[in-house]
C-alpha cells in the first residue's frame, strides 16, 4: 500500500518536505522558501496526484545548495555600516 504521507520515492532517492529539507541543509524554512521563489535553478517540487503537499528530492536539493555561490552578509555588529556602493 502506498504511503499516505508523501509521493512515491524512486529507488535511491529520498523525498522530504520543506521543513525536513531545511533541517538536512542546516538552514531555515524561510530561507529555503525565499530561494525557491526567487531562484529558477531551485529543484522543482514533486506532488502526489490530487495533493497540495510539496516534496523535494534530497539529493537534488543538496546538490543545488552545495553548488550555490555563498555570499555572507555584512556583520554590522562588528564592522559597522557597509560601505556605500560606487
């Protein structure tokens, strides 16, 4: 009998919801939501027919996240305000 909590998993893949994906990647759900709405390269979600719940392949999402350019923010608590853009 198919699992009622999520879509069918293909062999070798693990499908997770957004909260689980955030835990696996060590980021917040809010950050992942921002990425998936603003970055067209974010892996597509998978849905079970007739369901609104979204799931992502963990391996695809991890590969996407690891390949991103990391741009850490400016530490205003240490360095003060960032320099003005030229």
